[in-house]
C-alpha cells in the first residue's frame, strides 16, 4: 500500500523553480515529521529538508538553504518542497518520508519509517 506519493518533478533550466508535493494516505500524518531526501545518480541518498508536525520547525541541508522551502498542509495531508534558483547539481530523484517518532526532526534516513517512490528532478544548463 502506497502511503506517500510525490509529484511535481520534471525538467527545468538552471535558475528555474519547481514545487514538489508529497501526498499522504496516512491517518496520523499530522503527527509525523516529514523529510525530503534526494538521490543523485550513482550516489547515496542525502538529506534535503525536514519539517516538524506543526510546520513551525524546519531544518535544511546547507547547500539548499535560502533556495528551498519545506512546508506542509496537514488538512490536505500534503507536504511541499519549493525549489528555486535550481542548479544542475540539484538533479536527482527526490523522495519524501515520514518519521513516526514525535518531537524529532532530523536528517538521518534511518529515522524515517515510510517512503514515497520518488520524483525525478533534472536541471539543465
């Protein structure tokens, strides 16, 4: 059963923007931290951003600070990743994930319990 589904990826020129969405079918989505991760070709998954359950606490990987914004709408059971000033090095498969442990917001993939299948983001020069 697919619990998280990403959308919004695509091909964009450098300097452009995309907004990724992560729609959840989890009953307790509003209780979970949501993280966005990415996996570049031939590389390990890496942390991008995370947001706590009420949307107030956010955490970003250094290379995306000031360019990416994570947010959520618990009424819609959806999280977002707004990406601006995109660079070719942002090219990757982007996945969202939820952490069932409350009051924890982190970058460790092992902390996250459910994962979406990912959406491809390609940034051209």
